[in-house]
């Protein structure tokens, strides 16, 4: 497991505002010590937890704030996508462990984009223009990502698909690192595959443990945040369904005020209450914490 253990006291938080800047952040991420700055992830997340959103729908309601990827229900809208009953295959792309882990996370988005450009260019030459696909990045226990692609297209040899999975002239994996599996035409099965890869470990990807200002977090988690890696996408011929809501966001409530009003009477220490927002029991050695989810 790619585990980091360090104290928040050793971090220089001056870079945090720069990292969250759209333009300056990109420059810093490509020119500085990635691992050292990626350790700022827990600091950034804890800052996000200082306030919670307040909604109104006939009565006031407070909903705990989380990163969207923490929620196991975030991707539930996939169940409502209209997927055509075509022949679907599952392509799995892995990465050679000879590649440096930091370099991999810095470039996985570029490699995947190039892969799909080559794929689409080939299909266009064959007269096939309606290329449908979904892709999900999954993290292995050693911190390296691999990609699952659910796609529908005419026959393409696995040798050709493997030739597209490269960085310039270098292959990104051995030939055995590219796998193609026929799934079929069952659209519910396609959705089940998507939700399986999106949900089964999403809450662990972003979890960290904090005690006495000492952090335990996966390096891959920090690097995903640092390089702003997208973990899921789909082709443009799929439209995400929208669901209307009568609730309107009124504002934000200080997290401690929320605790004081709703939880202090239960004799729950604030420190334990606060841990429930970020510690998802993602580390087997940790005891369970009080959580609002």
C-alpha cells in the first residue's frame, strides 16, 4: 500500500492558495516537488470542512459537506442513462511499474486522451463515427492507476489497441497489460459494471487519518488531488440526466456552530465529530469513528 505518514507541522501552507489557483496552480504543479506539495491535500480538505451548506425546502436543512467522490450515491445518476443495446466490450489498460509513480499520475490524463484520439481517428477512417464509451480510473493497492473502458465499436484487434496505449514511442505496459473482454448487449449489466468500478472504493480514495496533527494518507490520494486527475468520463453522445430540486441554497453555516446546536447535547467530542467528515475507515488499523454518512 502506498502509505504516507507525516506531521502537518512540517508543511509549508503558503503554497496552498497558489495550488488552488487555476493558472498559477498549473505552473506550480509542473515545476515543483510534487510529493512534498501533494502532502497539502489534508490541509486543503480540512479547510473545506469549516462550513456546511444550508438548504430550505419548507423548513431549514443542514447537509454535511463532502467532496463529491466521497459519496457512494454521487454516481447514482448513471442508472438513468439511456444506453443503447449494442455489443459492448470492457478494455482494461494497466501501466508498467517501471514508470515512476509521480510521473504516472502527472501524465495519466494525457496518455488516456492520446489513446482515445488514436482510437477515434482509426474508427473515422473505417467510416464509424458514433464511438460510444465510458472510462474509469481505478487505483491498485500499490498506488498505480489502471483504466477500465466500456465501449461499443466494430472489431479492432487487441494488437492494434495495444499499439495505441503508449507515450510517444514507448509502450506504457507489456502486451499482457492490455485486456479486452466481451460484455454483451445487456444495458443493465453495463451500468452495473460502471457503478462497480466507480463506487466500490471511491470513499477510500479520498480518505485520510489524522491524530495529534499527524496524517496517514495514501500517496496516490495526494497525487490525484495535486494533479487534478479526472477519475471518470464518457463520450459526448451520452447525456447526463438532470434532476430538478425545489431546494435552494441559502448560505453556509460554521461547522462548529452546527456541532454545537445539533450534537453537543449528545456528549460527542468535537474532535470525534470532526473526524467523521474525513476518516472513512479506509485504513484497516483504524478504529471506526462517528460519521454523519
